[in-house]
C-alpha cells in the first residue's frame, strides 16, 4: 500500500515545530491579520484558529533555506547537490483508488463546493482580492497524456470562480492556449497543502515529461496519485486539499491583480483566464496552506526560497557544461531568489570566470547579476562575498555589462522595456597570482608541534627564513628573544631581507 502520510504537509509541519522552526498560535485570528503575522517572520507559523470557522492554516513553511533543506533531509549547502542528485532518479507515480486517497476523505461538489468557505486571506493591502497562494496546478499535455505541474496563484472572483495568472511563458500557458485554439475548456486541479518537495518539483520540472515522475524524484519516492472526482486529471492523493475545475475557453479576458509580486513590488492588473470550480476534496483534518510572496522581507518568503531552487538548478546545469570545476551556486533570496546569482569555481584556465558569467546569463531570464568567486569564498556568506567584491574586482576590467536580454517584465527598473541588461562581476584573483604574497590571506601564526633549539644565526646560515620560521627553528613560543637576536645581527651589519621579506645573512654571516 502506498504511504500517504510520509509526504503529508501536516507531518512536515509537526517536524518543524519539534525543531523550533515553526510557531503554533492557538488563539483565534481574523483573516485580515494573517499576513501581518507572516510578513518577515523568520519562522513558519501554524495558526490553529483562523477566521470565524477556526480553520487550520499554515504559512511560511518554506520561508528559509534551512526548512527547504530539512524537507530533503540535508543542510543549507547540501540543498542543491541533493536536489540535483534526486532529479536524476525519477520515480513513476502509483495510482490509488478514491477510498485509499486521504485527500478525498471529504468530497464537496455543486453548491457545497465553495471557495469562500476556505481560509483564504488578503495578503497585501493593494491586492485585487484574497488569493490562494500555495496552489500547485495539475493539467494534462493532450499529445502525451503526461501531467504538467506548476505553481500558480488564484485570485478569488466569487465562490466558484478565480482568476489565474498565466502571462509568463510556461507549459501550462502552452497547454491552455492550445485548448483555447480548439475552443475547448481545460480541465485542471490545484493541490493546496503540499510538502515542500512538491513545490521544488513544480518549479524544477521544465522538460516535457510526466512531471509526477519529477515530483517522485524530488521526494525520493513514488507519488501516490488519484483521479479527481469531477474530471480526469490526477492529483497527489496525500495533499491536504484539492480544488478541481476548468479554465474556460475564453482565453485571457478578465482582469487579475494587482498582487504583491515576488520581485518585492506590486504587479499591476493583468488580463488573465478564469478558473471555474467543480469540486473541492480534502482530508478530514485538512491543513490549509498560504505562502508569503512580496514585500520588504523577500529573503523570508516561501516564494523567493523556492525560486532560489529553480534558479540554482538552471544555473548549475549551465555551469557544469561551461566550466571545468564549478563548486557552488547561490541565488540570494533577498534578490527574489533569482536576480543576484553567486558562483564559486576553481579556475583551471584563464577566462573561466567569464565563461561562468556567460553561462548563468543564458540559463534563466531571471538571472540578472552574476558574481563569480574563487574556491576560497563561501558564496553563502555575505561577509566573504562583500570582501571579495571589494578587493578582487576592478570595475573597468572585471565587469561584463550587456543589454538586450530576455528578462522578467515584472522588474520595475526596466521602466517598461521588453529586454534588459545583465551584469557579470569577475571577483576572482587574477589567474596564476594566487601564490603571490599580495594575494596571500593573513591568518594567525601556527607553530609546528616539534620544538627545536636552533639559534637565529644557525637557521639563517642554512636558508632564508621568515620570522615565524625562525621562531619555529628556535622552539620559541614567545618571539621577543628572536627580535633580540635579530637586533644583535643588525648591530653588526650582518642582517638583510630578501624580496619575499625573509631574513638572510649578509656575506654568509661573516662579521
Ligand atoms: C509560490 C509560487 C507562485 C507562483 N505563481 C505563479 C503564477 O501565478 N503564475 C506564473 O506564471 N508562474 C508562477 N510561478 C512560477 C511557476 O510555477 C513556474 O514557472 C513553473 O515552473 C511553471 O510550470 P510549467 O512551465 O510546468 O507550467 C510561481 C512560483 C512559485 C514558487
């Protein structure tokens, strides 16, 4: 029997609570106050009594890299390698019957299915209406029968209708426009309340495959799926809620938005398709989910963190074919998880840093500023990155600035332009210069364990030595007695320094 508990959102949230990553609020909360509790909150929040129905609602589940890493049983730096490894092992889904599908424990159709009965809250002050934000969509590629999975928000238009944002290039957009061209409506279903692995799969799956296999890959286990009650689309049987229906055949006709977007600013009203509800199914003790998106605290939003995964996967795929030894990539969540991308690599030949910049430019429209560092820089450390940018980069020599790229129209700095600029910063030490003292990185002295007792003169008679090497040779753990010996040598004009600053004896030490 398929395990329908292991990847249940509620089980993951319980784990986060145990780890101190999720706060639980028992006290009742009005829906209008939900966004305020989540905005900028470093922790996930489980609200046990949201709205007058006292519904259970969880937000910010994926609002940190740590929590995404926990979902894949790894740590922050292991997130991308783990995901990349898992993505190369697809798992076919397993069909389960309706009676074995927890998400169909409660089935509501017709008038009983009501979007306004769900705890859907207004997320930002200028939003066009409350949005369902944690909605993973499932639809079918007609030519292959494969299921497409994405993540798309839904703006409530009433109890049975919602606007969906389908402007950006995507598989769902292609599937829908084909249906519209045939004057057909498109059956679709949305899961609300999903394990983070499912979100990561939804944004990572870009090849035309059965994306349930990608979801299985990211989970590391087959996804139990069940046919919807009101159409032929399949959905994860272990989701918390499923919202079934269709996009009508009218195409992009209705206003949707404004909405506090994932670039941190409002997106304006767009003309978008309309979703029509046919059924809501759910677990008996279903846990509704909301995700954080726009605003000042992008780094703590679910959306930026999940987008980080998408950007890094795309950048990594491009890097492994363009440079010999890429080491790490990090799309900063504070840039929306996409605009600022940091790469570290071990340069084997001159120019590889620039190749890396070019590769990341092309890997995703969203990648806008690319920073490339040597292997000694931890791309996850703002301090180290700032230092390397300040000291290893010359603006007139190490920057690549180019325009005319495909970009994300939501970027307000484009001022309406359809194409935009990308900038690369080569913050690597000039090739072949790593060993030079001026690129050496000062660190506290470490004496070799073995103590010896050579005088300064005897040491220097053998070879030039640095101050620390003289201390080591003399077995000194103080240093000042070495200075005294040097003093005597200076006084008798027997001491000099070579180019690297090492002490040498003049004339072999003869007085
Ligand atoms: C939380 C979240 C919400 C998203 N909402 C939308 C959306 O409303 N419209 C959209 O076009 N893309 C949205 N995206 C991005 C798409 O889900 C993503 O591009 C996905 O890969 C599209 O899948 P598809 O090409 O298989 O259809 C969202 C991503 C996340 C993480």
